[in-house]
């Protein structure tokens, strides 16, 4: 191996040291530090008009803090170098990227206007829709749905319409008399459309986003187990594909936590014609169901059932 002379060493090290000093300086110019984290592994990267040499900074720069972390100051530009392990300032694991949340208004500009939340994870996955407040006096449904508007999902898309019938909620009534029952206004055949501007927009969301699973949160006045005319504590699903096995799983998990048999959930089928769950299940192939609590229980217990059931669904889809 040939021994380098001192002159050769100087020719080699002076430009290298100069570039380390220059690039380190550029990284601390205000404005270079940006939110987010970028990986600079073995590729020449331009960022904020700063050229960062791949071998000097073959590491992660944490722009959340604005500090360069675990900078790999290699002494040579050896192209066979593999990136050193990624480290954080405090050696904590990198935080998972947060999902994007977008808010839209359905039936915008009308007195039925209501909000739709679109939560998109960074990883692809199923699309789940949660709807509350189709009936304005079913408080637990919309209170539970509201808990999902900022929900952190790890894959797929979560759509939430927490207060579908905002006017009826404001009015503390099941329906708005002049409008009629919103849960009878969705299509009743593959060719028909929904009856009102708002229900057409809600149905369009189900179609446009190709919803895979739909949970519609409702309440009923009595326990189905004691009074078969009422649907309190039931899951009413549209029987298609594998919907039944998933909803039975949800039902069994929830029932394990319920002491009194009257309060245990029963699986029923065929959401009523004209309901959102029926139309979505029958005409759009969505796995859909209505989740009904019983208003004889405390509000917090009812909300808890809805939230638990939605969480179980998301868990079964590996979304939370
Ligand atoms: Zn209802």
C-alpha cells in the first residue's frame, strides 16, 4: 500500500474540512429547519435551497426540533458506506406520521348543512364511515361519533359525519317534521336516488370514497331482549359478504363486558328500507350495520358502547 505524503494529506483533508464547516453552517441558517423529518440516505438531496452532501449527512435530520441529529461525519466519501442507524435527539422512537384530517361541509349553504371529516392515514387500507345523529334525539350516537373526528388511524381512511341531521339535533327531535325521517330517504332501488339534497350528498360520499364498512349510530327506547318491538342493544346488519362474521365478533366482544342479559346485544338483520345502512349494503356492496343502544341506560354507558364497537371494528381492520 502506498504511503501518502503530508502534502497529499493536506490536499485531501482541507477541502473536506471546509465542506463540513460550510454545510454545518448552512443547516443552522434560520428557515432551513422545517417541520417533519427527511431521510437523506445515500442520495444527493436538495432541501430549502441547501445542497447536502450525501456522505457528510447520510442520516436523519429532525426538522421538528430544527436540530440535526446523529449526523454521520464520515471522513471519506466511500460510496460503499451504508447509512448508520437512525437516531432521535433523545433516543426515543421516531413518532408515527399523523393522519391528514380534512373537514368538508355537506349540503353547504343550506339549512341542513353538516360536517364531514376525512381522516387519511399515510398507509393505504380500508375505508370506514361512521355516521351519527341521523335521528336528532339519539344523543349517544352523535356524541360517540364526535369522538372520532380527530381519530388517529394507522392505515386507510376514516370518514365521520358526526351530526348528520344537525337541524333535528338542534331541535332535540328525532326528525324535522317538514323534511321527514332521514333514515327513510336513502335509495330503495339500485336506480333510484336519495330523496333530499343532504341524503343525496351523504350517499354520494359513500359511493365516491368506495366505503368498505359503514357504522350508523342510533338509539332505541327499550331493550330488544325484553321488548322485541324495540331495537335497543342490537346490531342490525345487511347480510352480504363477510359482514356477519365481523359483526358477530364485535357483538361477542361487547357482550362479554355486559353483566345483565337484558342489556346484551342481539344480532338482527336487514336495516329498514330507505335507511343509509340498507342502501349502502344492498346497492353499493358496503359492509354496513346500524348500531343501536338503549336509552334506558345512562348516557355515558351508551356512548361507551358506541365508541367500543367502533374501536373494535377499526381494530378488526388493523386501523388503530
Ligand atoms: Zn335512530
